[in-house]
C-alpha cells in the first residue's frame, strides 16, 4: 500500500495558471495523488480542456476562470471553491508574467508596474483571501512559484527576478504569520523548464548548451520535475517544512561554472 504521507486523497487544491506548463503539470499530479483540483487561468475554455482530460482519467477537476491581476476575480476564485468543496487545503500561486527581456535601464514604468502587480501583488491578494479560509478548515499548504533568478543578478530579466525574489520572501513572512494556525507556506524556484512561458530561454541553443554543461544533471527541466516538488509540499510528508525556497534546477545554481 502507498504511504498516506504522500497522498492527497480528498484534499482540495487550487492551482493558478494551470491550463498549461508547470501549473498544468502540478494540477495533473495533484489530481492523480487524489486531490480534488481547481484548474484556473484567464480563459475558462482552456481550463475546461484540462478538466476533461483529468476526468477521463477518473480524477476530480473543475474549471474556474481567474485573471490574477484583478482582485475581485481572486476573491471569487477562493469563494467559489469554498462553495463547491467546502474547504481549501492547498493553493499553488503559479500564474505570472514576464513580458520584457532586457536591462532594467530600458524598462518602462508601465512594464515594471505590470510585473510587480501581476507576480507579487496578486500573490499577496490571494494569500489574504485564502489563508483565513484555509485556517477555518484546520490549516493547509500555500505554495508560491518563485524562480532561480530570484537568487541571481540577470542582464535580461531584472523586473521578473525582483518580483520572484520578493515572492520568496513573502513566503517566509507568511510562514511566520500563519504557522500557529497550521498553515505552511513555501516557495519553489524552478530553473529553465521546457514550457511555453520559458520558450525564449530554451530555444536559445547557446544558453541551453551552457546550462547543460554546467548543470550536474546535464539537462534543462520538464514541468513534471517541478510538479513532484509541489505535490510533496502539499502532502503530509512535508508537514514540518515551512518558509523554505526549494530550488528545482538540476543543481545549476550551486555548481561551479568551470570544469
């Protein structure tokens, strides 16, 4: 029999940005672990397509549209999930934007504001809507998708990196504030993962070659590599882990850049 430590049977999990990429993989693996998942992104049609595939596998999945840049839609996401399932046990704040590549000196105020509002403020809003409701149900796990660029200086993703560094610290602060109510808050820092979101990176063969040479595992990541960590952080196996930033980068950021 599989260990109950790694099961999500009957748990309710909400994953933002889960119609594709890392978010979709997380939702799929949580559903396969027994969770009742809420698939969410801006376009409900894309969410419904994912739900149909999961239901065909015998999983429990519903679709709720949500634009994370709109406060009222985040509140609606939380409240409609509660109405449907009566509780929320896990939320993965995954949806994000990275609209501009280039140095900060050339970044417009509007672009800066969009990145900070969509990536950071939306997670702050979601936490403030969801965590009290999770506490009412006895606790749970709130997972924030950060990035390895949160740990590094970058010539091309400055605003995104700053937003993701702030999200990592938001996880720490929320962990301190909500630990007494049995809520764990952690962040995941993916490296280069083969998704549409990161297409500009993994289609750069020079960059991929450099990463695979430096990475101890010798490859870039796949969405499922991140999904497994999210499932772990959602289940009882991680019940004594909170306030952490877990790097999922094949060892890239800890490896020496020379042979």
